[in-house]
C-alpha cells in the first residue's frame, strides 16, 4: 500500500532529485520529470510504500518504490544506493524486457553505467549499510535525534510521548525539505483488479466505489490497467474487499442474466455491467436522501477533504468516456440488478472502525 503525507512527499521530492543526479552522473539526459534514453522519454517517479522490501521497480507503471521505513532509518547515502539498485532494474527492463531480476543482464547494466559493485547485490542489511557510510554526518545526526525521539514516543507519559512524536516528525520534515507542523492524517493508495486493458466491468466497479468515501482512478500503463484507490487506510482496505467481491459477483450476475433472459454478446455484457453501476448509483442517491441534515453536511465535508488530500497523489487527472455501444435491454436488466445490489458485509476481524457515512448501506 502506498502512503502520502507531508513527510512522505518531502522524501519523494528529495529522492527524485537524487535520482536525477544519479542519471546525470551515468550520462543520461534529464528532461524535467523524465529522462531521455534511446530517443524515448521515461518518467522519473518515486512512490513510498509499506512492506518488507526496501525498494522495488514496477515495470507496469515505470515507478521506483521506496519503503517508508527508510525515511526514519536510512542515511541519504544508503537511500542513494537503493535508488541506484532500482534504477538498474529500470534500465534493465528498458534494454532487455523480460530479463531475470538479478541475472547477467542486470549486472551488465550496473557495469555499463559505472554503478559500484555493491549496487548489484540482491539484498541490503540496512544497519550495516548505515554504519559503512562515512562522512554522511548530517544524516547521521538527524537519525540519532529521530531514534531518541521515537523511543520517547513509546513513553507511558501521554504528554511526553505526543511531544516526542511531533518533534521527530518536524525534524524529519526540516531534513527532507523544510516542511513544518506534521499534524495530518495520512492518505493511502493501493492498486486493485490488474487487467491488460480497460473494460466495462472495471468501469462499473470504479463507479460503485465512489460511494465508499475513497478516490478511485482507472490507471492505465503499458499493457496494464487497474483501479488505484486512495483515502483513509480503513476505507482503502474496505474498497479492496468490495472490488474483489464485485469482480466475482458481476460475472455471476451476468451468467444468471444470460440464462434467464437469453441475452449474449460483448455489447450486451458491457451494457449490463454499466447498468448495474447506474442502478447502484440510483440506490445510493435514494439512501442519502434519508440522511439527517447533519449527516449530509458531514458527508460533503468528508468528500471535499478527500478531494483535497488526494491532490497530493494526482496533480492532474484526465477524463475519459466510454465508447461502448449500448444494448437497452441488457442495460435495463443491469439497472434493476444494481438497484438491489447488496455487498455482503464480510470485513475481516479486528478491521476497526470503517469511515463510511452514517447509515450507508453496503
């Protein structure tokens, strides 16, 4: 799951600067937010995620991912090493496509662009990496201070713990681009329903998810398409469950409709799926009409804040319209199904409070 907050954004901006410096040193030209290689332009894009690995390269979206723990635990020189390693994967993908992750092609790329030998290693001991770097005194001082503050943040004294956490975050912000006052909720983003291309089912699920106080975006990469869903962590997790459920349920509903109403064909199937989305949308509009005035105001505020927060992730968003021809009968059948669609409430144990608007029906 990807994370966006002031600290993460400051870290991303800094690491993208590092990445440009590494590319320039390797003799590769920079064009604002892209680099030029073999007469093509490729994006320079870093994301921050939660997970077990320190970094990864995503060939579908041409992104380098860095573990959020690096913000707190790694010196700048170690971060640069990880960036070089993932950039080597990026360049290997461009040059060799389906090469093995750390095969001979990867080692050839490291050698070709003059990366130090340790960059080609498949694993990194972060503590050893931090200790092996000399002369990175600014990062060293910041890390020591942050470690002390984070240990105080575990204090049983609530006031002392809160102050320590705030100081640690502010220190990181100053180090990573002079940002101040980290007192906001994080925005999380995850990807669901990977496909080779956009289809009517993913469009229908995208439309339904807007009723779960998340920002859904249909993201299309090279030979890939998925739903990118962002919002509060609990809402994003719930959206993942809803997406998975609908992916199966819409197919089941289509098979039932084919059998009972003798309809078939791609046009009918597309119309049926989009009809379900339209029916569910109508159902939710009717549901929201029964909200109290206070609940309606709260929902508007929540949706406006979500739009504002997700601008951290998406500076610009394009709009696309479906080019599918419509089968009126199939769309009508789908619309009726959508009006009665009920998403089973099977949220995992211990999931915590779900940030849905009061009274919202699944």
